[in-house]
C-alpha cells in the first residue's frame, strides 16, 4: 500500500470532521465549504501530477497550432479549414491562455480546476444538505480521476450536473446553453440533452423495476450497436473510463459475469433507490430528478454490460449524479437509521481509500508522498 501525499490527507480529514458535524450537529456554514474548495483548487490546479498530465500538456501545445476561425466553425458544427481533434471550447481556452497571456501549463490546470470545483460546489449546495459527506463519499477515487486526472471530462460533467437547476426552474434555453458549452469541453455531455424531459417523467417502483428488468433482458443482444459511431463520439475519453478501469481492475473475468466494484456500487445505488424511494419522494425536494438520472445510469449499465467502454463511460456519468441519493437518504430517516447509513458511508470511504492506495494508479498518477509535486505549495 502506498501513502497519499499529506495535502490529500488534510483534505480527507477536513471532510471527515465537517461531514460528522453536518450530519449529527446541524448545517455547516457555507464559508467552510468555500474554504475547502479553495484548498482543493490549490492542490489540483497547481499540481504536477495525474495519469493524463502529459496528454493534456500535449493538447496545450497542439491548441496553439489551430487558428481561431477553425475553432469557431468547429463550435458551430461546421466544416473547418483545419481538422480539430479536441472539443472546440476546451481548445479555445487553451489557445487564449497561450496567445493572450503566454501562460505556463499549470495556469491551464488552475483555470480548469477553478471552473470544475465551482460547478461542483454549486451542484452540492443545490442538491444536498450534506455537501461535505457527498464530497467525502466521492473523493476517492473521484477527485484523483477527475480534478487531478481527466480534467476536461470532469469539468464538462460537472457543468451538466450544475445545469439541473435549470430543469428545476423550467429554463430550457439556459439548460441547452449549458449542454452546448459542456459539450464543447467534452462530447459525452451531449448524452444528457434528453434529461431536461426525462428527469421530469413520473416514475414509481414498478416502473423502475420494469425498466431494469427490460435492460437486463436486452443486455446479451448488444442493442447499443445500432447507434454506431454516435455513441463512440460522445463517449470518447469520458471522465470515468481509464481511471475507473484501472481503479476497478477491469478484467475478462468481470466481463464474463464476475463481480467487481462497478457491480457492487450499482447494487448499492439500486438498493437505496428502492428502499428509500417512498420517504425521499415525501420529504426531499426534487429527489425525483436524481432518481431518474440514477435509473438511466443503472439501465445503461445493463444495456452496455458487454462493452467495457460504454459500461464505464456513460454509466459513470449518470450514476455519479445519482450517488447523491445515498447521503440524502439520511435526511428522511430516523436518528438510529441515519447513524446506520452514515456508518455505511464511512465504511465505503475507508474501503475505497484502501483499494485506491493498494493499486498501481496512485503511483502512476504521482499522488504519493514521495512523487506528488505542486508549483505553488512546498
């Protein structure tokens, strides 16, 4: 087992303290969440670490070879004089930083970290009374795969999560604008376009069970093949693919019916979805939207079961939204049940920490005490 750098351990300890505070002693002031986010920006934005760090540096250099006309035409989905292999808005951010500020690469990672953590903070503020618990629950491996890893995909997905506020407010134009801009960061975000309508469809336990059973029946037939290159385009390099495949040890045995961490997490989310559905509908505002996102993710998991790319990329993007249901369940139950759920969440956090620390990608990503470097912090 490798030891995480103390900067990450400080964040985890901070999350533990305020998670306990908000669950058992009352709501924590927002200023502490903002302080945490500022700290996370420092350790993610000024890092010299991450499994994809070299690839993003290459994109940074590549962006300077493209002209603005081609980038804008790409953003309008028109033919551009120069072929552009990366999404237009991400390339435009890179080019601005290079051409206008002549900025070193770590300024790009800082800008992306600021944007991603801003959208993440707004999402948790809008959708849970337990923001520290949710961030703690997803911190390992999410923060290392997302903010400190595949930062382009991570930013796009959190922009989409942020956009759920426009579903609540019935502001279609702003929702579409968010999807368009997020799609300019990463194509996987276009898969969320129908959720403006799907999130509001009335669903009950019977419909959920039926949808999941149909998805299980569809699984062997690989129906996703009828979409051809469309899914290949929107799923390329999603935030959850390489990191989660490494973290979860994707193997031939798992694809042939074995049990791994993806199956366990899907089963846990499904349990919470059914067991606490009635109480959540009664007591938690807009729970139905999260339920529908989670249901889509679970159905996608079975439909794409035979394809390790789609079953990681698209499923992870949707179930990542749905995971907020697990800490939110504490809001609608008795004190004793709340304690039981919280103990379960902390057990999962410890389990994920041990697993992540035991696998090769903690070293490959330079997140250990001897390998992690930061351009600002000592």
